[in-house]
C-alpha cells in the first residue's frame, strides 16, 4: 500500500502522471488531499460577498419582477389606470387607446429586460462556480474512496496470507501426525 507524502507522489499514484501534467484544479485537489484539508466551499456566500450595489439591485428587481406580487400589483395599476382614464376623469390625461400607458410599459420592458438578463448571467456564473466546486469535491471523494479501497484490499490480502499460513501450518501438523501414527492396518 502506498502513502503519498507529496502532491507529486499522489499525482503519480492516482493519475499516473506528473503533477505538472495535471490541470490547475487537479493540482490543488492533490495538495489539499495530501494536507488532509477540505475542498468544499460555500459558493453562495463567496459569490454574494463580491456583488456590487448595482448587481444586488438587479437581483432584487429581477426577483420582484418575477413574482406574483409584481403581477398582482401591476394588474391593479393597469386596471386603475384604465378605470381612471375611461370612467372617472371627464378630461382624461391618457384617453383610450392609452398611448401614454403604452409608452410607460415599453420603457418598463426596455429597462426590466436587461436587468433580468444581468441577474440571469450572474446566476449562470454562480452555477458554473457551483459546478466547479462539485467537481473538486467529487474528485477528492473519488480519490479518497480509491485510497480506502486500496487499504481494504491491503488488509484483505494480509488476512488472506495469514489464513493461508495457518492452513499450511495445520496441513503440516496433520501430515506430521499421520507420519508418526503407527499403521493400524498391520494388526
């Protein structure tokens, strides 16, 4: 059984390559493995700590713009707008066909769409970080499992060798007993 004392030895043992032939991520994983350190990290906390005010604002706008609260509030504003301009005011400021309302909706859509896209782009970036973290954790776990399997194989081989040695001792003892025993057939 091998025990790796350096990342180079671990690279040769687990990947059959030199450390320099491995990717940056794999090198870091082997260093953490040799040092017996964890590789998992809270990607959400790390990602959110680097957000600017504008990015947080875009996320909040996107979150609110995709909620039932927004839809209900927006529907109420539309009903109120059309009701006031059609039935309440004698001289409406935006008479039917509500050209000013259409302008406001177009401007809202023109601003809201890029904000939502910015938020989705950040979500995609966070998903990539999360996938990279999953890869690191899975790679280290796989190497650890292979190491455990190797240790189990080593223990099983040692136990098998001990059992075989004891069986051989018993066979030798039985053979010796049979040789020393007087022949019962002579009588």
